[in-house]
């Protein structure tokens, strides 16, 4: 059922209502008009692209729509070009951001950030996904995987028992609040905490610290793409471009 999907739950109320109405009326003309209107409310090219992608994913998976069916909400060539240019500018605007030990302490003061920095997991994975602890190891279901039933081994930096205790505490808090509220709160805090010039000012920085820490202090001379593939279970070696901008000072210790 689409209402149990994490993608659906993270949509705004207005966006969820569009799908709920379509589920009742089955009126595709109104559906596509409402989607176009809702996507237009997003402020940036990237957020518009993301919102449309979420709609398309839900329609494809839960309403059995093909790409041909969804042609009325296809982006125009100009929109596709604008998104491409936006991504290209973002790539070339990358610059080195140095994480010092003092800054790291500020970041991991937040329990969710601590869990992300020491496990390399996204906020949503920590808050919503199934986790198992077996024989001193952590296994977790991961987002963006075709086989959603597989539990992947998670390499934890630092004390595993501390990580487990903080993880269980965060899941207790999660039961009282929505994931999206916690995600927004963490990202807001990080934007205030990170220096103005930082390339990334969101929870992505926690994931970047994790992978660069392994690369700098724990690596057996593996390349960054190899580290990402092994520890993040990420299939695309091109993903390393998202972590190149983070530099860890020599005093960083986890």
C-alpha cells in the first residue's frame, strides 16, 4: 500500500492529498495537473526535480504507471537542461572544507549526528529501517537498494556498545515524533553550526566524515571509490565526487 511507503510519508500534506484523491477518483487528468502545480511550489530546480521524481516513483510502483503513462508530467527539454546546469555548477563549486576535532565534537554532540558519523548511515535509515545486532556486528536494511529485504553489515567506528545504546535511545525518541521533523531539525542545526563557507550544510557532512575518516585513518590503501563501495554498499564509483570536498584535520579522533 502506497501510504506505508517512506517516500509518501515524507511528502507534504498537500502532496499526499494529491495521491489520496487520485486513489479515490482515478482521474489522471486532475492528477497530472495537481502534480505540476505542486512541483511548481518548490523553490529550487533541485527540489522541483526531487518532488517530481518522488511522485513518479510512487505512481510507477504503487499505481502501475509506465513512463508512457506519465508523459504529461515529463520535464521539458529546457527544464532538463536547467537541472543539468545546476548540477554542473554544484560540482565545479566544490571546494575543500576542513573538519577539525573541535568542529567534529560540536557535530557529534547531537545523538543522530553521532550515529551517522560513526556508521555512515542516512538519518532515515537510522530512524526507520530494520536493524539487527548479531555476534557483535550490526546489520541494517538500506535505502536505495533494489532488494529491500537484505540486511547489510554496517561497520561502526568507535565503541559499538555506545553506538547501540545511543541508537536505541534515538529509536525511542522516534516513536514520539515523525522522521521528517527530526531530519529537518538536524539539518537546521547543522546549517547553523557549520562555517558559512562550507560547500555542504546538511546531514550529508556526517556521511562524508565517516567515509573520509576510514579513507584517512583506517584504509589499507584502498581508493576512495573502493572504500565507498565496501563501507557504504554504494554501487556507483562516481559517488566519490560527493566526498572529495571534505578534509579531516590530523587531530580528528573518533
